[in-house]
């Protein structure tokens, strides 16, 4: 069963700082330019903790970015820049945003921030859908050990066609505690919910839910490993506190999450395009001929990126499809089901139906000869959300070929995750991201 808990969050004190100057995108979505901009916004911007600049040591100490993160975090708490809630809460969280590439369509995604109990995947409570890498997990574990706190939320999906949580937590007339518009023109609003009765109803209603990690696989697995390191010999016998609210058996047994109903409106998954570079002997003509064994190949006339994406979307209705952009032309690849199924016989049928699985297992590995290790280490591969930039990198001679992708659907993700399977890394790109710094979960 899913264990969901309220918590005494640390939050930025609006009497001392402007919250909008302190919150950030998730650490792995912060570009070097964004990192510099966050540093300039405020001496208390969270980037200084979650993604510090090593060259900015100020002489106060020796050590590394994790040591300085722990020092800054302690100082901000002591000075009152970060203030702790007096009682356990959850937080209703709304994101209103223009959908990229939709000509102005605006959606709202609603969820809530709370703690979620940590489970091994084998327990059948929390499900993943993507592979993880050891390097990011090591980085996040070092930060967690140094600071003893969680600064961003794991993005968790659950199914509730009746919209129970939304009806319980959202009051259209309530004034938000936090209101921030980010660099992607996303309006983030947060409301504190501290009524014990409401919280108990919420945690009871969601107790039977299965959870899918949408974003935050590395941080989830890091928190899970850290939890095991600190598990007491005899966990607390009671999971209720003085507020008669559920609480974790020990602090490390939970991590901060934002829970979003996968049956509600507002879930947007964007494609992540693949840019291949540095191949020793890439010949577009040879590649196209080899691809014909597995795909119906159609050469396209010169089109703008938006037109290429529209053609790919049309081709992908009811059939898997990719679009290869090379310096000698653009090629629409529509899968031959029998040929691709035979070539990917090591995958389940549901996996073979995924564009991204065909691209990685068949095109990148078999046709282009890029090893799984090189894919994991991104030796010959870049991942880009911006299709225009992905196409331009080929035109500028910075890449051999770009593969434009259609997004994975919510139904595909659900089927793969609940079957206990995983997609290649960066198969999904949920938009918008959850801001870091709206709430912080201190373990001490």
C-alpha cells in the first residue's frame, strides 16, 4: 500500500527573501546559463545547495560543493531565511502553463506535495519506467549525506478517476501561499493544508494506490538506499504523532513527493529528440539502405522543423515512426512490424511497440553500431527537447544525424511500468517540471 504522510516542511521566509528569487528548476534541468542566473538572483537561491559552482568558494572553509551546501543550509536555517512549519502539512500545488508547440493552448496540472514512503520496486507499490545511471545517484547521495534534507520532490503518478484529492484539497477562492511564474511562463501556486481531518481523509483515500515515478528516478533510488542505511533495528511501534496524523517510522523512510493524478487533465509528455554525433563512418545513403530492411522509408522534401514534426505525428498514428534528419536529406521511417519484431525479439511485445525502444535497440545499436555503454555514457548521443536545435546541429555539422521523436503516451508508460519493465533513459519528458525549493524536507 502507498504510505503518504504530512510533514513539518522548511520553507523560504517571505519576510526575509522573495520566494521567486530563490526557487529553481530541478537540478538536472539547470543549464550552465540558468545556474549563473540563479546565482545572481539571490544569495539564498537554492541552486547554491543543489547545484553549487565549485569555483565560487569564498575562503571560509576547505572542502567541496557538498560541504559548502551543508554549511549554507545550516546558516539559512539558523538565520530564519528558512522557517519550519509548526505543524505537519501537505501542500496543494497547481501549475498553469502554455503547452509547447500548441499555438497558445493553456492547461493546468494539479497535485499535492507530501511525503511518500520508500519501497523496493519488488514490493509492487512504486513502479519505475526508465533506466538509471550510477553517476547521478552518487552525486545526489553525497548531497543527501552532507545536508540531511530533500530539496526537490519526486514526481509521482497515481490513478484516481474520481479526482478525490483535487476535490478535497483545492478551494477556488483560497489565496495561495506561494505564487511564482518561472522562466518557461509556468504559473506555480501552492496552498498549505494543515487540517488534520482533511489530511487523514487524503492519506486514507490514497492508501491503496500504486505509484509510478514520472520524474526523479535517480533521486528516488538514492533516497531508498539512504533509507536502508539508516533503518533502525527496531522501527517505531507507532506511526501516529501528537497531531493524530500518520508519520514515517523513521525520518529516512520517506521522501518528499508531488502526487499527480494520471487520470486528470494537464499531464503533458514531450518528446526528447536524439542527436547522434562523432561516428567514424556515417554515410546517410548507406544508413537509409540498411534501414529499409526494417522500415518503410520516405524521403521528404525540405521542410521547416514544425512541418517535419507534423508529418512525423501524422505517420505515428497507429504505427511507430521516426524521422531521420541528415545533411543529405530528411527521411520518414515507418516500422515494418514483422521485421522489427524479429529484430527486437529480446523485448516484450509492449516494448517493441515503442518508438523509443525501436530507436535505441534497432537503429542506434544494430544499424549505427553504438554500444549500450556508449549510449549510457552519451559518448555519441545528445538528448534535446528543442527539435529546432536538434535539426540545426546537423545543418551546422555538429551531428551526423538527428532522430525526431513522437512522445510516449500515458497509456504506454502505464503499461510498461505496471508490467515491471523499463524504457531507455530519457524516454519521457513531463512538462512542466516541479520547482525545487517550494518546500524542503529536513531529516533533522
